[in-house]
C-alpha cells in the first residue's frame, strides 16, 4: 500500500490506465496537506480502514478527502457496480 500526497505521479500506473498484474493499493491524500494538527486524525482513519479491509485493498485506489472537520475515504478504482 502506497500512501502519498502526490498521487498524480502514481495514478498513471493504476488500471485501467495501464495494464498491471498486481499492486498493493494506493491511498492519495488529496486536496489538503497533512499537518501536525491533522496527522493523528488522518492516520487513525487510514489505520482503521486498513485494519477492516485486509488484503482486499490490492489493485485499488482510494482518496482521502477533508470533509468539514473530519476526513473520509473515497473508493476511486475499481468502481463498484
């Protein structure tokens, strides 16, 4: 699992943009900077998410976005039917 502030450099490697046999997932901290004030909230969100998802994060891409005073995980790929 790669967690990055700079997802635009990695998104080109995520299917369907590029044929890729396997990757361990991408979490893009999108549209905000992690600061010392927000770090604990963001890491707790990601930690809880990873604990609940287990191995099902392979070949996925999620974005973490700020929503009011909290943060949310948004699944970007693959899109669920």
